[in-house]
């Protein structure tokens, strides 16, 4: 029996050493290729409470605050789910319940569809000047969207990745929650999760028009707190952040298998490693691998335009975050390689 134990222990040590070597090789290959662009990289991967890999190099360390772009969506969606837990709104409430002055074509859009990119609204973020204007109110931004953009499909029939519908629903959430969305983020997410370096940009409770779908800045250490909450089924440091019901509702796929996929970073990626035509979407997060019958995901993520990528691998009990300021294509390639290596554990 003793010999069997020692043999098993030796195998574990050898496997761990080999995996660490593999992680380092992947990391070095990325960093060496990235040098010359004034870049850096931080990767942290946990399995349960054990650290599988943690390393930083260059300009970006675990506490370096950078724009996280679309990784903001997961945090903003958590605000919505916390308001659901508080009874302030329902995912199936129409945003017109809180924004009655919207045009008739938009009053019936629901929080569920707005936060899963299936509201029928176009994904033309770059054309909406109000989304990038921090000097106006969210109300003015919503009026601009209402006047200049219109649903192009019926709710639930098509998926088009973008930020317009999230901005509409974010303003409705402000009315439901009784405060600015930047303050809602602080109340429900960053304060209870001890994410001291995470906020909408600029960092101020007076941020009156935050970009709900992509305007947050954070760091690897902070975002890891959020991922630990997911891993612990809504709990963080003994505090209930989200009910399990709301957590599960947020993570599960909302996009029908037969939905028209108009715009998807996974579907349209010119990086073969990232291409995943089966990827669908929950409330603010990607369902990369999921059960088609139930919508329950094995793998959830929320990659950003500049490569910042957090993920939750429920099947293997693994969470990870890659902090880079590069591109979705390059940072995403690092993410896939690191995630696949972690799954071998």
C-alpha cells in the first residue's frame, strides 16, 4: 500500500512539473511574439483553491489596471441579476416598464433579450456617438439610440453582438435600482467582491453615461474575485453575492439553436483557433460549450476586444483570467492554449 501511495505521489509531482513547464512554454511563446509592442501579459489560473499557474511579465502585472472592453458585459450582467434578486426587476420585464418614453418599437424589448444580444437591435456600436460620450447623461444617450437605431429582427429570432441594447437596458436598470449604473456596479459587484481597482472609466460615481457593454477597467487580481464567486455558486468570502438561481440563469444559453447568427466574434473570427460556430450566449457571457437540451454551460467566458479574457470552466472546476492589452485575436489564442492545458490537469 505504501509503495502504491509513493508511486501515485511521484506521478502527481511529475505531472504537475510537466504541466507547469507546458504553461511556461505557452506563456513565453506569447510574450516573445508580443514584445516590441510595449506589451505585457498576466495569466492566473486556479483549480478550486489551488493555483495551477500564475505569472506576469512586462508592462502588465496582476494589479495593472487596463480597459477590459467586452469583459465588462459579465460584470454589468451581474448588476442586472442582483436587481432580480432584490425584486427590482425581472429578466422578462420590458424596458418600457421603466422607460415609458421610448418609441413603441423598443418599449417591449426585455432585459433578457437586451443582455443576450437577441433583442433584434443592430450591433453597430461604432456608429452610436452617444456610447462614447462621457459628458452626457445616460438618458441623452438612450434618446440618441432611440432616434437613430431600430430593431431589425423580432426578439429571440437573431443574435447580433453589440452594445446598443445593453445601453438601453442599463438605463432601465438605473430607474429600477434608483441610482446611476456606475453606483449599481459599486453596490452589487465591486464593493462586495473587494474589486477596489475596478470601475467604469473614468472612475467616478458621477459617471453619468458609462458604456455598459464595454467601458469598465480592471485588473487580473480583481476579476479573479468575480470568477471565484462564480466558482463558489454565488458566494464570496462568506457573503452571498448572487442567488444560485440567478447565477445559473445568467450563465445558461439564451440563444436558440436555429437563431440567425448575424454578428459573432466566435463565428466570424479570422483566427482558426478561436472560431466556434456553436458558441452561444447567456446574460452577459459566452456559452462556449453547453448542453443543447438544457442550455447549461460547461465553459463560460467573456473575452474583450483588447484580449483581456476571463473564463469559468465549470466541468473541470477551473477559473482563469488573462490580462493583456493587445487584441482579441492574439489574446484569444493565448487563452485557448492556456485553457486547454489547464483542462489536462
